[in-house]
C-alpha cells in the first residue's frame, strides 16, 4: 500500500471519511480554514527560500496580499468575515517575522518530500509512506530541528507530543533522506502554533520509532479489511461529507419534508415523549424503536433524526481471551505480574509497549465479538443544527 501521514490521520479520525476522501476520492470545496492555512504556509516558504537574504516585512505582506486574491473564490458569510481572516493572516506574519527574522539557522530544506519503506514481516510486503515536511533547520553541527506549522486556534498541551504520529513519521522521513548526518537524540521535533507564536518541541526514542511502525502497520491492516464505519466525534462539525455520511445524511434529508419523513419524525417524537413516562410504556417504546430501526436499516442510515432527538447505531467490540493460554504466554515473558488477574485495561495499555511479535501472539488469542446497539439520544433538532458550522 502507498499511503501518507495525512491519509492515516484521516483513517484514525473516521474510517468512513477515509473511504469518501481517500478511496472514493469525492471532491469537496476547500474550506476557509484550509485556504487560510495553505496561504500562510506559502508565505513562510516564500520567506525562508530567500535565506539568508530574507525579504523585508513589507515584501512578505505584499506576497500575502497577492495570494489572498484567491479568497474571492470562497464562500464567506459576508465581507466582514473575509476581512477578519485577512487581518489575522497579516498579524500572524508580522509577529512571526519580528520573532524569527533574521534567523540564526539556515533551512536545510523546505517542504521536504520523503518516501519511507515500512516492511510487514508477517505478510512479507512493503508499504510506502510518503509526505512533506514544512521546514528542516540545521541548528548546530549534527543537530537539526524538524518544524511543522499549525494555523489552528487551539494549542494542545506538551503531553500531546508523546504519541504524535506526524512527528514520528517525519523522523522516519528525515533518516530515510539523510541516514548518516545525525543521531536520533540530536533531532528536535517542533510544532509551531502560529496564531499563538509558540513552539511545542520533543524528541523521539528508539522505542517511539518502533511503536510508530507498529501503529502504521496496524492501521494498514485495518484499512485492508475494507470496513469503514463512521465514528462520530466533535470533528464531525468540520467534516465536508456530512450530507452523504450515514451518521448525518438523514438530518439533511429531513428538510425535504416528504410524507415518510413526517411519519418517522413523529415516531421519534413519540418515542422521547414515552421515555419520560413510567415502565408501563416499555412495550410501546420497544415497538417504536423496532420501527425506527427497520427504517434505518432499509435506508442504509447509521443515524435517524427527529425534532426532539435522534437514534444512532453504536459499534461495540467485546474482547475476551483464552485465559489459560494468555496467562501461560505472559508468565513466559515475565509480564503476568503487570496484568495480574487479567485486568483488561492494564493489558490494553501494556500491548502498546510490547514488541510487535508478542502483540500478534496475544491478539491471536482474542475472541472478538462485534455488535451494534441502536441508542436514542434526546436533543432538540435546532440545537443540533446550531452546533454544525455553516459551510
């Protein structure tokens, strides 16, 4: 398989979005946030590719103004919103320039392309992982900094870098391209949050790199199963595929107000009304739930909306183990004392630190059962719509 960090990130966020975006290649209009981020990245590349003869701040802002003309192709709420984004871009670039120029280090590379081979020993296959690194600086002899720019509003905590897949993959890319110019401990990995003018930096260990390769292979194995369920989360609000996603599509179909939609809406309304009553209504509730469930199955929906709430399928995976065989395996590897009486939560944490071969042996003892639960969530439809950002 040929893949990239961005593809794997999409899969980890939501397999259904991965199917729409990566496999089916369904195009969506560029969002304001995507355009803003791309434009700022172009400006910073323009700035550093001139090093050490950096453009003046005025030249940088002029370049930004020229690139911003493309903003006219986007859909804005009004001119005021477009102006706010434009002024925010200027503010970011001005602050960045004053803080970083002149730079004491010269970029080793900008938008550095890499391709890394990830070998799957079990299946005797090789996967290609590619990507682009925003900037790589040589800060001292044998010491380098890998920098990725972030234009989002939120800045996470330092601990978020420990399991950061992007930075680990960039480390693999660096050593593929320059295998002999530095040691792992001499590579600083940085996320530069431009809106805040702050950096978060970290280093990776050999164990981190091993776990990264295992995580990549695990994602690839899951993708190759060709099963892409939707995973609802807070990130659904910014997803461009809501209108065709089985978790959200019914919300948009409701606007058509066809007869069967009115009927299903009334059923949902009745369900939530009865839910507030005593247990004597349980029989009626179950019947209504079956009708809504049948409707969802017939229409291929994962979520069905009514004015007072919605019904949603939830995937549950139940993992059990052959306890005696698992205990025997863990005793042999001196790990049983860390799990004790088969504490599943402790075992799941321990799996992330184990060698890949041992993980596979343990997973082979799993007895996995998948089932869907059809769950009702009471929430006013107008509140749901308000929580979804305008497109």
